[in-house]
């Protein structure tokens, strides 16, 4: 049964990654293209300002190993499918472990709960604090700090969610399932709200102090020494839609994994039940 569960999880993860890529390719990829064009134009404007000011010119030449077409189709597509396969395998392992402690929760409901919990932990809640950004947003000097903060959000969210589940079970005997679930959910929200207030905004990282007092790393308008805007800031509409489409793509992936496994779970567990009952009958 273990191999069947993991195998189905991997297949559903791959399918979810493929559908998420199709969605992102249609809606998010044009925004990525505009973001790259924005970055190129901003670099050219910055070089012109540096040249006019007599600053040493940095070599901005960069040789692409893959063309934009290859990156937008084969590269991103392959990456999202592989990512989906990994998430599907991880989901299957967590689901199998949860079966032992599921109690009266049915296999279908358990699949939906596990998928929903993993979506919250791995993406949705960290996204609220550190949302996805297109190219040209984010400074190279903060990559390590940004990665560490995002991983910290995932770990803290996972621990807080497990603690909320434990609290809900402890309170259920005294308050009933409904009230205990509300209390545990409220506790989770309060804890995560405090965590988000404590963790620093990306714009307040040490490497960003020279750019001004901003909460994000979104490029602001580029100005000359007189304060005149020579290049605009990053378009707010593109930033909003990119984040919306990124969230939707992840939701599609996890919906395929959760709903697909909920549909398959009774058959997988039924096969196992038949195998275990046959020797007993004999």
C-alpha cells in the first residue's frame, strides 16, 4: 500500500505541476517578460547616469546559456513538473503517516485536510509575509537573507499548525469539536500574526538601507542628481497580477493533489483491506 500511495501522489503532483505551468505560461509569463524588459531598461538608465557623473562603468555584458523562449517553455515547464513530483511524493508520505492518527476522519477528508495544511504551510501563509516577486524585484545582496526568512516562515508555520491541531484535540473533549476547532484556528492566526510582525520586512534588511526606508524591495523611480525621474518605478499592476497568478498556480497544483488523491484514496485503502482480510478468511 505504501508504494501505491507514494506512486499516486507522485503522479498527481506531476499532473498538478503540468496544469500549474500551463496556467502560469498563459498568464504569468508575459509579466515576467515585461519585468525583464524593465530591468534591462533600468540598467541602461543607471549606466547613463553613472557615465554622466563620471563614475567607473561596470561591465553589464552577460551571455545567456538559454534563450528566453527556452526558459519560458522548456525550463519553467520542466522545473514546475519536477517540483510538482516532489510535492506529490511529500504529500503521500505525510498522508501515509497521518493515516495512523486519523481517528474517525475518512480517507477522502484526510486527503483534503493534508493537502490544505501543506498548502498553508509551504506557500499560503509564508506568501502573506513574503509574497512572490517577478524578475527585477529583489537585490542580489539579499538573496541569502530572503531565503533564510522564507524558510523560517515555513518552519514556524508548520510548527504552529501542528500545535494548533494538538490543541484542538485536547480541547475537543471539553468544548466539543466545533468550538475546539474554532479556538485552535484562532490561536494559529494569532501566533502567525505575531510572527509576521516580528520578522523584518525585506526592505528593512541591512543591504537595503542605502535605498531608503521602504518595506519592500520593489524598485522605486530612478532619479538624477536634481531629483528628476529618469526611469519609472516597477509597474504596480504587473506586481499585483504576478503575485495573484503565482498564488493561483500553487493553488491549482495543491487542488489537483488533494482532490485527486481524495478521489483515489478509498480505492487504494480498499485494495489494502481486501488483501489483509483474505488470509484471515482462509
